[in-house]
C-alpha cells in the first residue's frame, strides 16, 4: 500500500465556528489529524502521515512561508517511502500557492492541493471529502508526472490555470478556458488532459536557492485610475504586474508612466482583469516593446512567475522566454 504525506497549512478545512453554521468562522483552528480521523475509509486508500506545518488563514501566509513549504515538500518528496503528497490550504490564495509550488518543486511524484469552503463544524463540511479524494489522487499512478494539481468538489485542476470564481459555493473554482484535467468519482480519478507547460521536475526554478523573493507589486487599471497610484506602488519594487482591461490595456497616461518605469529599470508584465483570453505583445500599449505579456496567467500568478524569473535574470528577452514556456 502506498504512503501519502499530508502537509497542512490551515484554512477553512480546519476552521471552526458555531455548530452547524457555515459562516462567521475562524480558519486554521484545529489539527489536520482531526479531519483525517473523520474519514472512515482513508486507510483503505493509503498509509497516511501528516505534518501540521502552519495553521493559518491563507491570507496570512507570507513569502517566507512559501519558501519553507517548498523546502518541506522537496524534502518529503525525496523520501523513498513517500509515494505522494497532499497539501491542505485555505481557498482564498490556494491558486497562488499551487502555481508557486508547481514551479519550484523538483519531483515527479504526485502533489495534490485541496481545501474546503465550509468549516469543520458546519452541518455538511466539504473538507473531508476533498481530502479523501486528494489522498486518492496522490495514491494513483495516473497522477505521476502531472505536476502540482488541485482537487476540489470532485474536479481535478491544473495549478497553472485554476482560479477561485465563487466565494460562497462549495464548487468554488473555475476551469477557465482550458477545462479541467479530469474528475474524481469517490476514490477513482478520471483524467482526460494534461498541461504542456513546464512544471516541477522539468522546471528550471527548483535549482534556485531561495532565501527571499524579489519584490513585485500588482496595480489594477480602471476608468480614471491615476498613474500616480501606479508609480507609488512601483516604488521599491523590482517589478510590476499591470492588471489592465481587455487584452492588458490601459490609458495613455499609464502608457507614459509605464514607459518611465521601464526606463528606471522596473520589469513590467501586462496581464488582464478579464478571466479568459490571452495577453499578447501590443506595440500600442508597449511602445518600447520592453514589457512582458502574461499570456493566459492571472495577475497574481504572473506575479509569482515574475518573482521567480527575477531570481534568475534581469534580461527582458530571457524573462519573455520564461513567460512563453511556463
């Protein structure tokens, strides 16, 4: 029987509140072993070991926490007795953490991230089922080499493309344009597709010795948004992600400010506030052709990739190459 390590970081899955209620709860309140203990047939799937690494609301995670989590995942993955890894996480920033791990974990072993929308004390918590299916997927040979994937509400998602789209329903995540990777029926995975972008053991980022990550900010464009706000956010930053309208667009005032920031040595990535579609190079919004297109990445995920890219290089052409491959 396979052995699966569950690495717990907190979130709603271990949250508590008024008995039976799904609102007004505190995330990260109980130990993950208590949730595992509620899954009666989990021992039929695998031998399960657990580490309570953090126990916080996912909004309180820091970049230092990310680096520590990356180190622990890689250490656990190197153990010959461990066949797969499950990470429990709050849903609010699950997509960011999943993408970060997908870029920096050097393993072909299954790594599955999951969480919950209802606290453990709700009448019908979704955490135990999500965790059960995550352990099942991490135990499956089908998940080997797939990179970091997420399981939520019977659905398997790519960590590159997953996005939270609902802050209320238990089926809270979006498949976006590319669809999901597959489904879970109880403990059985049905996988239908995979990503062709570089990840985990094919990534160039696991070799980085990360002590800290470069500072990258995000600025959101809207009608009447003053360029001064963008300039202020960009202070003391190594790079910026601009979440523009349409295909990564913004006003003429912002074009001038962004060109000035590029002239100061700031690395700029153009993303879009539109959930689906793609951001291409556009000479109208990037006259110097020195910004980077986010491709299909959301603003927060473009920030993750830019931080790692800046840890490797400041060469714009190299960073463009990185955004094309990941």
